[in-house]
């Protein structure tokens, strides 16, 4: 018996494959599903089922892809009318050799949310593990706001009961396999540790110590971002989508070919780090550093245009493509061969993003020559901020552009410089020639001993 | 924070690497240690410590190899005078970023046995996991017979207290990472499941339900094999050994070169399956099928002569080499290029191992023309056997040769045919031309509806 | 500029990828085309063209697969009405950066055969390499019998002129990249060396020293096998076929499931070596050792039934699948999990293939108790044979069954024992209980000093 | 028979492995020699010999490493007293199955230079290939200046005769396998094409069309750089060196640890591209972009201090380590974990490298406010340059610092911006606060239509 957790980089999405003898099943697979097939192949097993914990919002689920390759059946929770696969009932049991998997209806995050309880009959009838999807995370629980404000209170109550009446009764020794880890947009404060047990959560998860009233209040008060791309994911995961066969192969393009592709309406996505971007970038680029791609692309990129990439190293193309297809951006059409250096060598126009260090920034603000724009998400702003800074989340920057002053320098300052760079490039593309990135961000600001509010 | 379990094929030995930020440690590494280094490299971390749970008996520990490559410090339990590394005290604490690892003295399997308790200060101060070495397995506990009959009772009591007073008090939610899995020679009845929790063991581990008196009696009565190579492993693990640099590269040899090497005193090790061996094998070969290599080589092969391999497929050479070096057989000198077919094509002499099916076997026994020799280990014999069969464990066959009748056919019959083949080849090498392997073994015997005793 | 030769194992088929800057093309790709894509990806290049040297007969060409993945255009020679891609004219030129590729019509093997001449304008205008397909091999030339007896003489003349008037005039320094290497069924006596030059062929290729008259006579007299599957390949390569997306994933089956699949009409293909087969095999199996799969499967396996595999090691499944799909056997449906040992352990019936060594064989023949059946292809028989042996090529054995004596032992003897095993299993499946395989074959026969004719 | 060319990235060094049956040999191996062992292992062959074409100057030869791992004998040309291996005589013959390798003394590049001629007795006795080391390249021939000015004329004559009397007489169809490809510091104008034949070189190599007098004059007039590290390589390759066991594993360091290591005397090597460097770099860094590492590190880095790396992506660390050890920089001690971004986030000081575009540069020069410093090697400067620019090769910049004006802006401008960046960073480290890099370099300058001299 093998249980392997597969993490989708950037999304902090955890999927699982369980192999017992010649049979295997997958929980919440990602679209680039070769990883599950390879494990099954290595073990001489066949994937017969895909269990979805819920209609996911933050990525395109890979059930269609796994089914297409293996013939596995996709299984959903009850209460939502999926256009593919089968709908399970609460308590439905599946046998995989000595293993028994029981579907446990645990609504709250959504109405159709399911957990899956694993029993190893070889050793007894206690739950050895549970796949909790977005109901229970390590140190956190699921959000209840996504299905809509009218359902939120009802779902918060439901989640309380799913947690206390169903999951916490499984036994302290039951291992918890959640749907997300730290950094996911699906949780506010998930632990860096990817694994836990019911017993550990009972002792350490602050949300599980609340009364029902406190719990519902907490959930109702939670302010998490809802990136605009969620709606598209929900629709694709409900209605299904054509199974992707192989990853897209973006075409290497010369600077001229790249320029022509952009002129034909392509979207330019620059995945380099802020120090590179400040050296030179192409006007009009959406700038998201590679490690931040999963978190920000859904806020900034449209789905209709083909995407053309600028990367530091061609080895990064595949990583970028994987992240993009998991979020439904299948049309990754090309990349700039030879990178920015080749672009520069051929004499194409470029922009420089001027940067400030924290000392310069502070001086300029003091002298009234600059304002600080903080582009971080709301919850980070609430934790710590620079006095006097204005807060406009980078995901909303375009729609709140009128709030950004044009008469003075705008020092975009995030925690380290990544999102500051994103914001400053965006502002410059929109005509704000006075936008700067603050290298080092609040990290360097604090290291310099300058004042912050918490 | 990452915890990865690495299994050493065949030995069912579990080692672990834990990475937290830029630091990492390894528990009970194997000698071919590139796997740990690759994980550390991937995570941008440095392995600073190797924690040994005890002086292992069944494999050469890779602490020297990891230390040589990374500078990590090897840490041992107290009470045994290791010639390398550092000796820990009970309760000694190590910090790895947010993680805290506490050495917990848990004698019983041996006097210096240590467990290591992991706390994740990011979430609280409860034990999130414990590395239990050979104290606690999933569904089983450590054996107490290895240090010697005079110490056995004392160690059995010690183990009881280590389990109940130290490990079981960690909290039901603590995840258990044992030193071995199912199939290890270090446990009698370890579960197929590789992971567990204190809570699950409390509910499901039969050894933990015994009183101290019952427990000690059980341990004293346990009859497990002690392969002769254990002594060598103990010595190497106590005194250290030169760190292996890279895996041995057995030389591909033509049939002529292979023969010459054997004539110069090489040991011939045939790793093919019983059906292949029955077709043709080279006289004098020690026959152990590849998947059984780890379990049987320590019984059958001497350490002094260079080893020459016969395999089905050259891809299997590396797998064999890994298993052999883990058990201290570093001198894997060559393999037969082109396999048995090339040997045959060049007209070299070979033997055929005649086989019997279960129907033939039964008829011969009934007619008094054959005896069944069961070469399986004692504990398997105790579980099920064919009435009238004689039992000589293959590991002891050479020393108990006088018990094997020479006047009649000897039908070597194990559970399926693997060990029967080993035994029959060994008998034939020793002059028993009347030895046969029973294909399908007791499995097929039962499938045919023939009688067994349990 | 990169030229890489990719060999398709077993078929001795050579395909090529040429990369120049951001562009690449492929010559005669195989179906499992990931290898070309990976090279192009590594080099940051795009495959824009597939050049076919002719309608191949011995494998399914991968042009559809490459086109599907990359958008490349498939290019054919003139004179045959392909249902896909584009037809080239003699002398048509393609530019890839500094490279120039010229299509050179070189009929003879077939009417539409093309060679492709590469010029590197960076260094001059001489031909630096030529892709000769099945016109010119290292040490051999193409066969002219495949399009039909009525065309053979005309094509032999055409080939002479293609060689002498077109290829040999390219310059002695031109590197020759042929379509096949040693072991291909497309040539009689291709060199073991995979590369050559026009100059080397002029000096060393015996076929190029003949006058036109001698040459045509030689070609007309050539007796090469034409496996029945050629017709299917020709049709698929002419009319196209649905592009394969990913390799088939044969399902691991338990012995019971395997048996059921066979009972439902599956074909059983046993890929183990003769020594394994002689130990135990399943009645009805087509036995072809893995390294001989490409050479013999097209003679022995039908295309209509799903194929179920028996292998020595699960690692061999993928290798087998690749060979099979290259020959159009896409329906590789399953394999026996746990191999023959599992089959035996569960008590399923099996057959033993008795073997003879060469000494036994010779004695039996002398005593009139056995005949030797030589199952090798005609050209091997012509090279060397055992006096008194009867020759029935294994590919024709089923249709010439009436020639095989049933009153005496039939000792199937090939060069080493592989094809003897195939033949003996086939005979036993057809009711010849007197069929044996001679281990070591003619190789061992000669090594023993017994008589042969040459 | 297999011949594989292995290119060492950056050095444009070609090594070769030849496998024939169970034997293999290597020509001019690199130190990270796993690649040869893996090929030999895959083919079931043993590497028995290493043939060195000469005492290499531009990299540490891997003969010691291959010998250590395989027992192979290192073979050198005559006339130099190597401290390891064996010295061959002209005409000495080695047999590898059907292959025959003949050592051919071809002095000129050095006195002990050897070529190795391959004959395939399976097809005839003509030379099928020749390994020419640094005697003959594709489109070029070896330099004769390295052993010293007093020997140069004599060696130039010797090279002429080695080429015409020995190599060119091998036959036009002989394939040429040279020791270097385009971009090597060992040749001035080597073709981009990595393979050739004697016939092609006869037609296309301009050096082979010269008379002896012209040839010697040409060689005597050749002006190629001689990086200072050559002397060290020559010594290591003559006297041998301890075989490297495994690649160095640089330690991931936090910004603080990184700073401390530098303070203890470590050398800082920044491998990022110019756009990144211009955004932020650490004062004191030697800046060489990764693809230029092999070409420039030997000019700029000392051998005595441990090296600490800054990279864009941790995946680049291994690539960098490989290049460095090939050049004898074994002490690659650490790298900055999290890259520059982490450095900035923690508030450590950094420098910005201001850049100019070509338009700004031209204006400044026109206004007398800047001079252009061209840091390219001499031969590039001779090909094309900007009128009025001053030329100081970056490898000599430190020793010619007094020539660099300090009263005005210094616009470092190379072909695209890579070496301009190197030079500008070096100048700034040395106190020239007026140094700038020109992004796009001469490439962009020409694209803008500005004047150049050729």
C-alpha cells in the first residue's frame, strides 16, 4: 500500500495517489497527469477511480485527462449536477484489495464537498487516513464564501458540523491529507507542514477550538481574495473540458517573430525576477515572476489571447506551461528564443524600470516627492504596513487606477520587491511614468530600522 | 518542511530525510546515498546531521557516505562505543529552523536504541512525528534477541517500558516513522502499510495490548532467523568502514572471461527466476532470484570472493549491485554479457534443473518415490505446511545436509517455487542429482485442493 | 547545427533530426516521436518539416504523430498518391538557416524513393551529408523486390542509376545517413557500422563495384523475406492513420484476469528468453524473445486481437510496447502482473518445453530417433547448416506444417536457441508433442566440433 | 559499433566514446566522466583505454577520473614526460573487436600531438574515421603559438606536414572527429558544424589550400588569446591530479551566511545575465553570465579562494559547477539561496549598474561626455568596431586600468551587452563610478543604422 502526495507547484494544491496491489485511485488530480500514470506503471497497478473532493475553484481538475488515459471513473459529491463522471452518496464504499475507501459527505466549503476515509482491513477497522479536500487543512479550515454571500452563513454552520460531527470523530490517530498547503488561495493561514492527524489538529488547529457561534462569526468575517479566474475554473470543473493530450509546446521565436506575434494580438507574459525586469523589459508586458505565476496570473491575464513568454532560462518554459495549463491557460503559443538579451542585441526597443532602495524611498516620501503604493493582498496589508502608504492590491490595480496619483513619484513597495515590480510595470504600461519599484520592499525597510505598523 | 521516506528495496529498510528551509537531516541512511543528496539539492538545503536509531544489524549504514559527501555529523545513541560520529544523550535537542528534534532513548531492541521526536514549533509543541527505528513498527515491535540470550529478558522489559512509558505517551496524533516495513527480517509481522500513528498503534498493534509479563513472554518466545551476515554488519556499523565512492561497476564479461573469473575463485550468483533457472544454469551457481536477493544472500554468500552475476536483463545489474553493497558485498566484479543465451550459444556446459508440478509431486510422494523438502524459514513453516514434508530452511541447508535423503527424489517445495529452486540448485551443486523444484509450490498445491496443515 | 541519429531498437531503423538555429526537420520519424520533440525543445527549435525517404514497408512512419504535435509538414517523393502531406519534386530546395536541403529523386527501392542532400552554406556548397533512405546502406544497397515481380527489373536498373548517377557523384567526403542498419529486414548484408561516407562506400561497398548488368542480376537474385505485415505498413503509410497520442498503457492483470482476457479472444505473446520458456510457459502462447520481437512479430501475430504480454521484468513492458506500436500493433491491452511465477503460484496449468543439448541432439539423430528442423531465415540457412537438417523458416512454419514429421522427435535448432524455442513452442501448440528446442543451437554444435555445411 | 561525441558546454570541447562489442575507449574525456560510464554501462561494455590527443591547455582532462572508475589506461603521445599513464609510439595499433585504432603522430599544435585512426575491419582496411584533436578542426587547424614563441615556426612547419603528409592522405571518405568546435579558444574560425570528412576539409578548409610558406606565415601571424589559466591546465594535465570523486556540492547559504563567507575571503561569482545585473548586484562580484563562464572565468578568477555563486535559478548551479571543475576550479563552496531577491529582502546593500541604450550612448559621445570602451577580444575588434571607441579586452582590463579615463563616462559596449556588463561591473568595483553598460551593444548600434568600421 502506497500513498503519495503530489504537490502542484505554486497552487499549493495537493493531489494523492493510493496504490494497493494491482489497483490504484487518485484524489483531485492535476491536469498534467503523467505523474500518476508513472507511479501506477512503476507499481504495476491500474488507476480505476478518480475521487474529487469538490468542484475545485482554483485549478482545472485533471479527471478528464486521467480518465482518457486509463479509463478511470471520475467520482463527485452529491448536490451538484456534474456533466461527467458519477455522483456518489454519503457512505458509499469502495474496495481496493485490503483497503476500503468510504465517501463521507462533509459540506461547508461547498455543498457537494466530500472527504474520503481510508481503512486498512489488514490491520483493523479504524480510519487510517482521510482525504479532507478543502474542509480541513493543517492548522486551518476551508473558506465558506465562494458559493456566494447568501449561502455563506448556512455553509459556515455546515462546515462546523462536518468538522466536529464527522471528521473529528474519526479518531486522533487518523492521518489527515488535505487538499491544499501553505500559500494556497483557498486558505488563510495553512501551516507550512503538509501532513497532520486528527489528533494534532484537535490540539493545534485554532479554528477547531471555537464554539459554533464563534466559528461561524470567524468564517463570516474572513476576507480572502477571490481571483476572477475562479469562475472559469468552476465552470470547467462542472461541465468538463476536452482532455488535454500532452503539454502545449510553445514555439521558440526570434525577436522579430515574437514582435509579430504580439502585434497580431498575443499577450506578453514576462516571468523574470524584479532585478532582471528593472534592467530591461518590453513595453506592454505583464510581469509576474515565475514563482508567483500561480498566485497572480489569474488576476492579470485574460483567457482569450495566445500567450507569449519571456523567461530567464529556457528550462523554465516547461515549468511555466505546467502552471498555466493547470489554470486553464492552454494557449501558451511561444517564447522569446535567446531571452531579453537577444531582443536587445537586435536593437528592439525596451523599457527600464527604475528602482529605489528603501533609504531613497523614505527620503522621497519625507520630502513629499513620493507616495508609497502597497500592492500586496489585503491580509498581508493588515499584518504589517508602512505608515502613510496607500494600499491598492495589484490584482485590482487596473480597476482602481484613478486612485493612483499621477502628480508625484509612486514607489511600489511590497514585502521584497516582486509584487512591487509587477505593479510598477503595470502602472508604466498604463502611462504612469512616475512608477518605481522598491527593491527589498518592507523586508529591507524593516532591516533598516524604519517604522512599520502592525 | 518536507519528510520523505526512502525504502531500500528488498531489505524493507526505511530511511528518512527531513528538510526545513536550508537545513536537512537524515535518519538511518543507506549507503547508496545519492538519493538524499538529490533531495537536499532540489530543495536548496544542506544535510547537517545523520541520526542513527541504533547499530543496525541487517545492512551497512550509510552515515560514512553521507558524512563524506556533505560534512554531516553522525549521531548515535548512548551505551555503545562507536568508532565514528558523536554519542547523544537522552533528551538532547536539535533545532532545524522551526523544527525541533529530540533524542529519546528507547532501549529494548538494543541498549543504545534511540527514537527521535519531531516538534513543529510553527504549529505548537506537540510531537508531530517520531522516528522509532526498530523499537516500534506498524503492527509490530522490535525483536530483542539479537544482542544475545543473556540480555534478552532484560531488553524485553526495557522495550516494554520504552514503548509504554516513552513512545505511547507522545500523543495519539503523532505520526510514526519506523525503521522497517513488511518483509524485513527485523520484525515478524510488520504491516504492509508503511505509515502509522501512535493512536493507530494503540488501537491496532497487538503487542501493545499485552501486559508486561505477557509482552516479555512473547518476546522471549519469538523465533526469528538471524542470518550469519548480521555479525559483519554489526561490526561495520560499530567500527565504521571506508566510505564507498560511487557504486561498483561490474565488468561485462564474455562467457570465456566469465568462466575464467570463476576459475580464479569468483563466486557465481544467478539472479534469474526459477523458470529460467530450470531451463539452464551454470553448475556451482548460487541461485537467488533478484527480488529475494536481500533476504537470502546474507545466508548463502561468503564475503571473501569477488561476485559474478548472471541476470535476465542487463538493466537488472544496477539493482543487484545496490542491494549487494547495502549488505556489504562491495566486490561485485562482473556479469555475464549476453546472459545465459550467450553462454549456451558458445557451447559451454550447463545444467537443467528438472521441475515437478504439484500433481506429479503428490503422485511421487504417494508412491514413496519422493520426499518433499520444505526450504522456507521456520515461521512460514509454522503457518502452513504439507503433511509429511521435511523442513530444512534453505539458509541452513548446507550445514544440515546429512538430513537430506539421497536414496529418493527430493522435491523442494516452497510457497511458489523461488526458494524451492534455490534449494534444489544448491542440492544439485552438492551432488544430489535427485533434487527437483516444485513449480507453483504450496500455492499451486492448495489451488489443486491438496491437503495442508496449519 | 546538430544531426542526431535515432535508432528504433529491433527494426534497425534509423531516423534523423537536424537542428539549425531555431528550425529543425526530421527524416523518417518513428511513431513514438517524443524523442524528436525533446531534442527540439532542448535546442529551442521548432520542427517544421518531416521528410520521408519513401513509403516505408517495415514500420508505421511517425509523420502523423510529429505533425499533430508540432504542425510540421510531411513531405513525400513523387509518383505515389499519398493521402496526407505534400509531394516534392526532384531538386526542390528547403532552407533552414545556413543549411540547404535538396530533395534528390533516387528511385529503385521504390519508384518514389527520395534522398535528401544537405549543404552547409556556412562552409561551402559541397554536399556535407545525404540521407539515403533505402537506396544506399553502409555496405549494401536497397532491395528492389517489394513493389512486385513485374517491376523488379526496371527498379533494379533505376537503383543502379540512382546510385551511380546521383548519389556517388555527390563527392567522396559526403557523409551517408542511411535508413537502416545491420539487422534490418530491408537489407541483406548491412554493416554493423551505422555511418559512412560516399568515399568509403566507393571503396568498400561490394554492390557499387558491379557493372549495371551484374548489379541487376544480383538484385534479381536476392532472396529476402517479405513478412506478411509489410502490406499493412505500406497501406498505413500511404493512406495515413490516426496519430497515436501517448503510448498504450497495457493493464497489469492478475493470473485470473489474464486468463479471462485470453479466453475472450486475446492473443498471448510471451517475450521471455528460451531458458525461461523451457522452464514453463502458457499453452497457446506465441513465444518471441524481446530482442527478436521486431524481427518476428510481423510474421506470427495477427492484427485483429488485443495482445497480452508475459515478460521477465515489468521494466520490459514499455520496451515491448514501443516496438509493437512502431509495427502497428496498437492494441497492447495487458500484461501478466507478477509474471510466470505468479501464474504458477496460483496453480494455473503450464507447459514445459523440453530441451536438448547438442550432444543429445546429435546422438538422437544418429540413432534415427530425431530430425533437426532449422527454423532460421533462408539466407542464414544458406550460410551454414547442419547436414541432414530440414529447413522450414519459422515465419512459414504454420503454413508448411504438413512437412514436419510427427512420427519422430523434432529438434528445433537455430543459431543459439531463440528461434528454435519459438518454433518448438509453436509446434507444441499445434499438437506436436515431440518438438524440442536445442539449447545453444548451431553455435554450440560448432563449438562441440560437430559437422556443418557452408 | 558506436561512436558518440560528447560536447563540454562552453568550452566547445569534443570528447568521444567508441564502443565495439564489450570494449570501449574514450578520446580526451572531460572530468565529470559519468557520461562515458553511462554509455558503456548501457552497451554492456568496459572502457579499457583513454586516448589523449595532446596535453590539453584549456581544460583539465578527465583521464584520472575515468581510470579511477574503470581501470582504463591513459595513453599519451611521445615527446613529453607525463607523470601518469603510458606513452605511445607512432603507428602503435590497438584492437577493439573488429576495430583497429592506430596512433598517428601529428605534431604541430604541440610536439606530442597524436591523431587516432579508426579502421573497421568488418568492412575493409580504409580509415573510416580519425580523431584529430587540435591538429585539424572543421574549417580550421590548430594554433601553434602555445608551446612558446621560440618553437612556433618549427611547429607551424610540423603542423603543415602532419596535415598534408599524414591526415590528408587518409582518404576523402574518412570522417574527421576534431577536438574542438566553434567557440573554442583553441581555434580562430572553427565551423559551427561539428563533423566533417577529409574530403570536405580538402574542398572547404581555407588553411589546407595554402602552400607551406603561406601556411607558416598565416600561423605565425595568428593572434589568439592565451588565458592565464592555460598554464595551470597544462601543469595539471602533465603531472596528473587527484581524481575528482563526484561533483562538488556547493552549500546553499542564507544572505547572512553568504556575506560571512565572502568576508572570510571567498570569491563572489555572479552568473546572471546583464539585465539582471543592471537591476542589482553585490559590490565586489565578478560578473560573468553563465553561457560565457567557460570563456571568461579563466581570465578573471583566481584559483586560491573558494568560490560563491549568485544564480538566477538554482537549477543553474550544477551547470556552473560542471564548467568550473572542467577548468580546475574545484572549490565551488556555496551559492546564495533565494538569489538576489532574498539578498534584497533582507536589506543587504547592493549596487545598480546603470545602462545606456545605443541612442543615449551615441549622443553622449557626440557631446564629448562619454567614451566607448570595447571589451571584446582582439579578433572581434578587428572584425568590426565603432569609430572612436577604445579597445581594452576585458581579460586585460585590470592590468591596463590606467588607460581607462576617469574624467568622463565610460560606456562599455560589446556585441550585445554581456561583456560590456562584465567590464562595467569590474570598473565599478575598481572605483570607476562612471562606468555604464550599453544594452544591445554593437548589434543594437548597427540595427539603429549607426556607423561602424570593419
